[in-house]
C-alpha cells in the first residue's frame, strides 16, 4: 500500500440532519499508514440536547455519557487539524463527511478538502456476492470483529479493517481485471481510481500463478470438477446397527430415530425397485439425510445420477453446501454433486463482453460491470443469483442472462451453463429446482433423462410451480422498457446507432427508417389505447376493494378486444420492418468493427424480445376462452399505469405433471415425493391428487419423535372481536393491541403472520404510530427494504425483533432455537374468495357438483396452518407459543379441523390478559 495517511471516520449523531438541529454525540478517527492501523482519536460530544430514545437504543449512548463531554465547537479545530492532508474514509461518506462538513461550517471552521473513499462502494465491488453491505453484516461475513455496532470507536476500527480487507482482495486480482476496473473507476462516486491504479502497478511487477482463463480479454475462473473416489461400491445399510454406524460418522451425537430409518428404507425401496412413493415426513427426523444417503448409494451402484428437486434455488444451494459433505463422511468417499438451474440464471459472457463495447454506461451499469468483473474471478458456477447488485444494476444483469443455447465456438468453452450440463452426467447427485425440472417438458434436448432416481422435496410446492410454468404475464413497465430499447432515436440509443451505421456503409435506408418510425408511432398509440382500456376496466359487480392493490378477473373485455387485436396487427407489421431494417448490414460483417457487430447483435436481440412479447399479447388477450385457465388484472392505485399487470394461469397442473413423470417411469426411474405437509385430516389425498398421483400409491406418514413438540403451547385468545362481525379497522386495532402486549411480555423474537398485505400494512402502521414498540426492532414484509432472506437475517440479529409477514413466511423459513419465541396467527389462513385463481377453481368445482369450501378452501387453509406452526419448532430443544387471534377456530365447526391437524400439544383458550400473564411468568 502507498505511504498516504488514511483517516477512517465514524460519527454517532442525534439524527440525520444537522441543518434541522441534529448534533454529533460520538466521533472516532482511526489512522492507517503503510497498511497498518495506528493512532486513534475517540471523543464523546455533548449535543446540547436530549438524545432520542431510538438513538439511545441503537448506540447504547445515554445522556449521562455525554453530559460532561465537550461541545463540538470546543474540538472542531482539533478534528480539522487531524484530518488535514489525509484521505477520508467512511462507511457511507455521504453521511459522515457531509455531516462533519456541515458542523465545521456551523463552527466557523474551514471545510476539509481532499480525496474520499467510501467503503460501502469499495466493498460492493470487492465482495460482490456479500448478502448485505451494512457494516455489521459485511464485517461478520469477513470475520472482522465488531464488538458494539453503532458505537463510533468500534465502527471506525471495523471500517479500517474492512478497508484493509478490500485492499488485500484487490491485490489478489489478475492484472487484466484490474486494468478493466481502473478504466471504469473514474465514474465512481468516491476516489477509488488511485487505489486501482496503484494495484495495477503492483500487479505488473508481481509474479503470480495463473489461475484464470480468458474470454475475449476478460479473466474468469474455471469450474472445478470433483472427481469421485469410489474405490468400492457401498451397500445399503439394511439393519439399524449399520444405519446408526453410518450416521454417527457425520453426526457423532446421533440418536436413533425410528421414523428416519423407516423413511430411509422407503426411499431405498422406491429407487432400487424403480417404483413411486409419496411420504409425509415432519421436521425433526433428519429427512434430508434420510433421502440423500440411499440416493448416493443408488447412484454409485448404477453409475447414473439421482436428481433432488426442491422448491427454490436457495434450498438447492443449501442442500449442496450443508448436507452433501455429511453423506461423503458417512460413505467414506466423495459424493459428487452439481446444482443445476435454468439457463437464464447463468451469465452469458458473450453478451457481457458485447454490451461493454456498445453501451453508454450509467453509474449503475458501470458499477454492476465492475462487480461482475471481480465476481468472474471467484465464481465457480456463473450463477447470477450470487451477485448482490442495486435495483438499477438488476436491469443490466437481466440483459446478460443466457437466453439461447446457440453459442459461438469460443463461447462454448467459457459458458458456465454448458459446462454444468456436461458435469451433470458425471455427478452422483444433481440438485435442481421444481421449475428447472418441469421445464424438461419444453426442451428439445432433455436434461433429466436416464436417471437412477428422482426425489422431489417440498412436493406440495410442485403444484404451484407447475401452475406458474403455465403462466403468461403482461407487465406494463416491462413492455415499455422493451419498446424503449428500439423506438428511441435519441443520440446514443440503439436506433440512432443502427441508422449511423447505414450512413457509414453507404446503405441509404432513410425511407425505410421513416417507415419504421411511422409504424412504431402507430403501434405505440394503439398500445397506449389498449392500456387505457385496461386501466379504466372495472366490472360492475366487483365490490370495492380494500387497500391500494386492485385485482379484477379479466374474463369479459367486450368491445375492448378490438383494441387488442389492432395492437397485434400493428406490432407484427413493425417487427417485420425492424427485421428488414438491418438485413442488408448482416452481409457486410467483414466491413464492420467489433463494436458495430455488437450493435447489430443487440438490434437482433431486441427484435427477438419484441417477437416474444407479440406472442404473449395474443396468448393473454386474444386466446383466453379456455376454462382451463384464468386471466386477471392487478394494479396499484398509487401507480397507474406503471403498476399494471395482467396474468394468465393454468387451473389444473396434474396433467402436465403426470406427462413429465410418466416419461421418467418409462425409463424405469424410481420416484420419491416428500414434504413436511402433504395430508389433512379427512382429505389425506389433497396434495397427491393435485400432483396426479394415482390413488393406488399409498401415502406414507412418519411421526416426529414423541418428545419433539414438548416445548410448544397453543393459545387461542377468546376475547378478540369476531372478525366476521366487526369492521376491519376495529379488528386491526384489536390485533395491534394483542401484538403490542405479546411483544412486551415475550421481549420480542416473534412472527406475526397475516393473510393479506393490506391488513399487515395497516397493523404495522398503527403500531409504529403509537410508538409503544419504539424500543423494538420491527421488520415488515413489503414495507421494510430487502428480500425475504434479508429480512430473516435482520430479524435474527436483534434479540428484541418482531417480523410481520404474509404468505411466503407461512412456510420454508427456518429460525431454530431462541431466535423465535412465538408465532401470532392474525386470521385463519383461508385464501381470499376474490383471489382470481381460487375463485376460478371454486367456480369449476361448483360446476362439477363439488363443494369448493370442503374440498378445496378448507384443506388448503389447514395445510397452510400446519406450515405456519412448523416455523415455531425446528428442533426438539425449541420452546415457543403458537397464538391464534381468530376466534373462528373455536366458534365454527371447521375450527376443530385446524386444531386436529396440529401436533398434540397443550391448547389453552384464554383471554388476552390471561395469556399475557402466562407469557410474562
């Protein structure tokens, strides 16, 4: 590192705005010279005002701590002198530096002048796969100690160590990557270009082992291929002693569980006999190990892979990262595994390189390119989901996804998806997701064929996945984005570049250009008119909907269909002319520069995208008379037409699923369906029938260990208002009160589960406005920023956290141990009768003489309730309370169906006051 002095600064303040009177309460500066942390300057500062409660909670700095401290006016000159001539570093310089400059001005002190480095910006580039760039998150990921987050002294030291970790990572990068980064670093917000320049100079003189391949000048890491070392074929452990011996190799404290052994035998039987089974396996018996062990043995025995399919890519990654090594330990040899996702999940290096030649980059695009360049030196999968990019960067990511299997010769060598497909044939276990598995139905060349077996975990979600694969979506914003790529003639835009290319080559196409412009204007006008029809559409019989989200079935458009037909005609004519517009240029590739070839390729790409959109338009708006599908419209009152979406989805997925499964059975493939929730009382084939599984195949059920749920209790609050007999606002007030009292009694660490985003938002807003829980960390799905995984991570980081969640938090969320104390169920999890898919299915059942409530609505809600309970107890040592606020569970005859579906734990029907007293004790 150079001999500059770096000053790493962190401030704690009473708020975010010095112009509105907020002041510094603690300041810390850590100095770095020659790559070594040296002197430190730490001061409490008297703000001359009370420290707000939430700041006291966040920083653990009280009024007494600053009572005898100097005012900033007394130390401002000293601080300015310390910072003079240094490079200013902070984790978010926009806050720390601007706040400090404002305070210098207030005190009549000269402003600091110099170069600044933002470690948020730097760490995002150097660690592009980090889950979060909050200081406490990124330091935890890197193993940097941070004793007390939001204390200036600890934060400044951690930021200094983070900066040094970034520099260490930078100096490990190949010279070609550093050159590409340096070229773009001048467009960043903080002064990182000098750092990259110094790193380039250092790389030129350093001798390094060449670990990277190159694709058209871009370094990337090769995919390592694990070599199996099966010296002899393992045999399946028939008796309990053999099973126990194997499991103890991976789990030294393993205790025998009868259900685990029973399920393991059932899986082995299905795979070795090439038969089909369906098994409900609860949490707590070691389900994943119980199917992975026989799957691995069967693969080694046959020399063919076994496929494990799960609901999400996250779960697929988790199986490989957390479970496969344990199976290798059991067998004493390497079990090879490959995670395989849809091709769109992977980067197209050809497209990435091409866009760098033609794109006039925005800040978000530049930043994303820099992140990708670093990521390519470390990824061994090419899976774009590994990247953590900004919202604007996500648009760039979508443009570099692999869309086609047609590859140039040099692309094949560097294509991650192509390599992974090849590796799959050499793997014992292929781990994939339900959507990727089912997509084999639409592939010309099968991916999942000649298998030793298939295990479908989270099988109850297979139905939903199949339904979504048969889904077509119209999104107004997405359409406008695609249209804007070709229609704009502004300088630097694609159409302008293609026109300039014609002029340079002397292929005068001005008449065709004018014709193309006219067709685009016509198409756009008709499109806008059709969208106006949609935004104005409101069925007369549709009752007024609560909240900002509006959902209408779109079954009768009447005269509006004429507008949609005209859009198709105009769009088709425009696409034909757009294809012809560059046809003459394709024959002149020898006269084109690489950048010009990339421009042509980009034009062809967007013509193909428009062609796909044209097909979707016909599918949704002009071909929707079948009873096998339902079509509906969604929009948000606050953003019309921007929020407009129209969705068409299949109502019955069983035929599609069985077509796929029957093909595997013809190949003599053993098939295992499993999940923690597959049956409900009085309707055990509820999921099996939706999967198209024949009634002759029995549903196997395995019980959790007898003591597994000993730490759980169920409370039914019997003095809540009846949800069906009071206004929604009154019920929400009662829910908010119940949540506040429960949180105070438990100290937080609870989930509040809703069935509608509107009720969640209103309850959250009411609690927030009351300030009764201002000392607690509140997170709300759809309100707090971040994905479901990010919200969960934030929830786990605080001992006093509360998470408000809707549908996706009812299942697939793992919070073991003391991190979760209670789950509150706000209302029984029935689907809304106005939800379009539910409504269409119910109508279809009614038409066939079946009671939709008993045969569909009730079992679906009972299944969801079981899944909600499963969030609470994830291991035999967990303790927790499952609290039901909806009195229908005791006042309605069907309420007993819900309780009967839950594990046999104590159920107490009590008042809210009585429950709170019990929780406090």
